[in-house]
């Protein structure tokens, strides 16, 4: 038997106003540290406004026990353990510690392909759901607490969605990526596929005819995969919770959505009033850096410091050693100093004198330092937003998920230089030099920073407003658009188009028959006159 962690965070929140509300936050089993840290920022902001709560268990992903300086006490957390047969588990686990470990090797090899998803992943999701619904005492506590709103991270989290609905709680979704293509199909935020490339399709914003054909085909495949996932999770939920609406119906009836993106970075899209872009809401006021780290950055002089990080979810130690050696070779040629998030470098590798290795980076605080001149990243949306907030040029190497999508958008805006996992040391070095020496990237980053800093309402304030508004109005039903009740045929007006086509066909048929009869009658009259 093996184990995987499933974390749900419960937060009791008491606003300063006379209305007192309680918020339930449901993280998916595969939630990464970046998602959790971002949500914690929202919770801390609510706590600073007078909300109160308590903490049970630990806060952080199962394979990362939190970060240095973690003092958040605004949540009560639950860690659930999922057990399943090893030959049915689509992701790697640690048999000794019984904790979830991200499938780094598989992600490195196939993370950018939709077809890299293991077919038996649906069994894993099913087991996650069973583990959640078997926590009778916890669910009873949730039911007795009578929450006023639930925030559900929507990444592989359909069962939490159905649990929140079963509890009778208004639901605000948290979508950590761009709402495009199939992702928005089930919500009130669907945009036509002709202008909305599907995630992982690697298509540009302006698509030609063949690209649009490919986008529709890709969307159909993605839709089929999601339907299977919905069927699997709904079957488990009905066994434990009884009959109720499935994930698709619940998504169509959300009280709101917090979208971790901003239109300046991604294409503008049509959104209901209660679907709010809050990209950058997790960027708080920076904290002072540790003296050793601050001295290293300040000591870089006029050349500045380069930051390298592959995010909180991917362990760089899982990257092939030959790739790490190529990185070190490229970094060693730079005049800049380099801070690299990487632990456990083999003794055989030569670490250049200008490279400093750290197991963990206070990334947001480092990027705020004016001596940082370049951010080398996997193009995860949280890190991208942090870098652009501070006007730092980007060099990206996508690994999995939405990262290629983010790269595509940033490239169109002239904000990024790319190298690949297969790039040579010289190619990596050339990409670094391009990002450092070409002024267009710094100018574009500064322009984007100005835009992000001049938003009319700060993203964190918007997120807080939506949550409190949903609580105060018992679900913000007045913001839900009628599209939630329409199927695809009705939404796109295809039933109306079909109705008019039928009318046109019937009228054309009648006119044709009348014309034929008139024509034949005239012919017969002509023949009679001749005779």
C-alpha cells in the first residue's frame, strides 16, 4: 500500500464589519506550494482586517513542510492520507514516509504534452475522492460549522467541489491559470474557440484557419478527457453523498471565480462581473532579505544578479545531471552573479564561483531587490507575475502544464527569451545574454510593471471584495448570467440558427412548389392555345 496527501484547509473568518462570516478553503490533493502560498496571502490579508481563526496540523504541501518565516495562524488545516494499490497509482509516492511526492521525472519528460497524462490517472483521482468522503468526522464538522462561502482550487478538485455543494455553501472557484478554451466551457466564462487557444495547444492568439481547426480538434480531445474525469468523480461522490449535481452543473453555477491572471499579460477575454482577474494578488510587500543573501546580491555591483528557479512544484534535482551541468557552464560565463535554487549538486560537478546554490528561495523578496537583472524560470504564472511586477526581464524554459501557454503569450508581448530542456550550454548562454543585453526586454518589462502597478483596484482587494460580497449576499446570485442554464446548442444560438434554417427551407420549398405549379400551368395554357 502507498500513500498520497490530500490537504483541505479550513478557515474561520470574522470580518471587522458587523457581519461575521466563515470561509472554507478546499485544496486539491495535488496542490503545489505556489497555490497554497498564494491562498495563504489572501487568508493573511483577511486576518489583518480583523478575521480570527486557529491552526491545526501543518500548512504546506505534503512534501514541503512550509517555508522559512511561516507564521500564518489564520487557518485550521487537515491532512488526509490516501491509500491505494501501487500498480494502480499513476504518480510516484514515497513508501517509507507515506507522503505524496510530485512525479518530477515523468513531468520533465512529458509535461508539455496532453497525451503525456497517464490513463490510470483517473484511478488515482477516484482514490483521492474516496479518501475525502471517508472522513466522516471532518465532514460532520464542516456541516456543523455552517460556512458562508467555500473557495475551491479547481485543479483536479471535482470532489471538493461536490462536497462544498453538498454542504450547501456558495462556491467561489480559484483558477490558477488562464481561463481559455475548454477550461471555461463549463463555467460562465466561456470564450469562442476561434479566439481562445486551448491550454497546452501552443497556439498563438491570432489563429489562421488551420490553426483554428487544430484548436477545435484539441478542444474536443480535452473535452472528452474532462468528461471521463467528471464521470469518475461524480460516481464516487454519489456513492458517498447521494445523488446530486455533478461537477459540470456546479461549475456552471459558481458564485464567483478568482482568476490568477491579468489581461495585460494574457489576451483580454469576456468575463461575467463575478469572475475577477486577480493575478498578482499574492505579491505582498517585500520582507528584508537575510544578511548573507543581501550581501551576495549587493556585491554583484554594476553587473547585477541573475535568479534561477523552476518554481515550488518541480524539484530541480529531478532534472538530468547533464542539463544541470549545461546550466552551470552557461552561468559560469556570465559577469553577473547567479542565485540558483538547487540542492544536492553532485560532488563531481564544478560550481562556478559566481553561482550561489540554495535549497529554497524567498523568491518574491529577492525579485524586489533592484540589483536583480534577470529571472530564469520555468514560466509558471506566479513567478512570471512576480518578476513583471518588479520590471525584471524573463528567460523561460517551460516544463509542464500551462507554462508553454504563458511563454507563448509573453513572447507575443516581447517579454521573454526562450531556451529548451534540450538546449546546449552555448544556446542557454546566448539566451541569457539576449535577455541581459537587449534593451527591448527590460523596456517591455518596465512597461508591464507600470501597468500592473497602476490597476484601478489592487488584485488582493478585489479578491477580498468578492469573497465578502458573496458572504453578505448569500451567494451573489444577482451576478450569475443566464448562460449557466443553457446547453452548448442554446449558448451559441445554434438552435435559433437551426430554427431559421428550417423556416428558410420550408419557405424555399413552398416557393419552389408554387413556381413549378405556375410554370406547369402556364405551359399547359400555352399548349391549349396552340391546339
